[in-house]
C-alpha cells in the first residue's frame, strides 16, 4: 500500500509567525497562521485538512459499505466539522461532526443509518481519530 505524505514549514513565533503546508502529491498548497487556526483569519489550518480527510474517507467507506450491503449509491456527500478547543494549557481536537446525505435507490432510512454508522466506525480516518468524539447525521435523499 502507498505511503502518503505532506510537508509543513513554520517561520516565526506562534502568534506572529506564518507557515505553508503542501500535499506530497502537489494537489494542494496553502498558507496557515495563528489567526487561520485559532481565529477566523485567511488561510487553512490542520483541522480543516483533517476535516477534508475525514469527509472524503467516510464518503468512500459509506459507498463501499452500501455496495457490500447490496445497494448502489448514486451520490454520497459529506461535510465534516472538526472542533479544536482550549483545554488546560493547550489545545485539543475534541470532536468531528459528520453530516452526510446520499441518494441510494432501494434502501430505507433505518437500514441507511445502520450502514452509515458502521462506515463511521470502520473508516480509517475515524479509526485514526479514535480519541475524538465522532458524531454522525445521516440523511437519505429520495
């Protein structure tokens, strides 16, 4: 299996410094700073990248689980909201909220929710975030 990589460089102090992050594949490169991470400043941040990874991984895991269950999804769309909070003397990622909606012919909401919960538990990024509270809102579109 392939090994994925990314690179980050930080220059300066925590509050006044700035950095760049880039995917090893070259698909993304972006600036980040204290304000883009802990306030509402321009740029990206590690939590946004984790959210993208979680949404992407879960969407694929759900499509795979639906397929194994005999259902062929037309579309799976997921948003992940990763929360970072001040705890004690530092910060901690405390939760990831997954909101997904899917078009899946021939399935009812109860079965869809059951399969989505299993995908949440088995998604590799969910497993990597095992110390974080992960919740799921799953909506089946008609």
